C-alpha cells in the first residue's frame, strides 16, 4: 500500500483521538479517528487510513456502539485491506467478531472469529491467534454451543505460553473459565478464573480489571454461586466502573449482576424492580442480554408466585434468545415456562 509522509492536520486529528481515548471519551475519540482517516484518504495514505478506521471502530466498541463498529470493521476487511497481510486481516476479523457478538449477531460472530483464527494460525506471533480464539470461544458460548466452545478452549490452552503477554494470558484463562462454568465444571471454572485474576491488576489496567470482575461475577452467579467472593467481584466491578466510567452496556451488565445476586440472596421483590427496568430497555443492550434479564425476571416472578407475569417475560426471553441465534438458551427459557404450566 502507498504510504506518504503524514500532514500536520492528520497528526493533530490522530493526537486528539488518542487524547480522547486516554480520557475514556470513546465517542469523541471515534469522531477524531474518523477525521484522521478522512484526511489520510484525501492524502492517498491508505495505511494511515486503515489504522485510523480501525482505531475508530475500537472506540465505537468501547462506547457500546456495536452495530456501527461492526459496519466500519466489515467495510475494512472487505475493502482494499484484502491486500494486507493475513495478520492485519485477522485483527480486523477479531474486532468484527466481537462487535457482532455484542450486537447479538451470534452466528455471524462465530463465522468472523473462525476466519480470524484460520488467518492467524500460522503466524509466528501467536498474539492475534490467541485473540481470535478468545473471540471464537465467547461467540460459541453465547450461542450455547458449549461442546465446540470447550474444544476451542483446549486448543487455546495449548497455544498459550510464556511468549504471550500476561494480560493476554489472563484473558485466555478468563475465557476458558467462562466456558467451564457454563459446562457445569465449577471447580475448573474457579481454577481458571483464579489463574486469570493473578494476571490482572487495577494498577496496571483498571478497565480490564473491572471487566474481568464483572464477567467473573456473572459466571459465578450463572452457577448459583452467591458467596462472599462473588459479591466482592460485583463490588469491585461497580467501584472500578464508577472511577473510569463505562458505556451504557457496561452499566446494564453491572445491574444485571446485582439483580441476579439479589435474586439468589432471596430478595425476589427487589430483583424484580431491577430486572423490570432492564427488560424494558429498547437500546443499549444486546438481544441475548435482554434474554438473560427476562429469564431472571421470570424466575423472580415464579419465586413470588406470579405465574401470569412469569409466563409473559419467559416468552420474551425465548424470543430474544432466538433473535440472537442462541436456540439452546431459548429452550432453557421454555423449560422454565413448561415447569410453571
């Protein structure tokens, strides 16, 4: 690709984008990155244009704008980037897979992650392949394809080595632990999440530490583990997110964890208040997460003896899971529904 010397206007736009990101203003960072990409395109610098469009998409992801992130990333991997190295294409497909997963396009997310894994499998720098397999595991798990997800976990565990950055190793262990929990291998889940926790530090990366504690709490709650360690994960995630800020999606997931904890603690009435708000949201939450909220709300209504209300939200849970491409989770909602018929 042609690469020219960068202009002062491009440098200023890129600098502004990175400043906004450092301040966790992800939408402003995305806007400035888009400006920088436009300048690079006008100057004929296709490499800089690709970099800034990718950076724009990353910031849209962190801002919770998953559909827009997916649109930009799809255009990148389908456009002139076809001439890029497989590693650059793989990076694009990893981001596309994650955006599609969070947007509730689970089958497409699996396809994108598989493409990324295939493109990066022979790269001597295994970092991109680790990220690709992490994305593939997450998408498969969300789809309910747990056997396939566990098979990929075994592949990921084999390729993680001392050559990989600690944060990336931690994310790999985090993904493996998630699937172990979902497969009801609770001890394995706890072990891998403990290994992941050893690699993360709030001093090194508060954002990753917050996201890990939020996700670990969700997995423990899904396994009906409502102990003091789970509560600590919830509180750490809430505190860290309050410090650094987060997208609407981040706050919705924190609220979902808190509601799940409250339900397992025996306070169904309070859980209903939290979950009802989440189930009424139209934007800022993916179909599979709306499904999770409605499924929990149905369980809370069952606990209070309100079967008509439980029926309504469990039906919606099944619909949301089907929309997201998670038929196994839809079947679980229907099983709760059948048990109360």
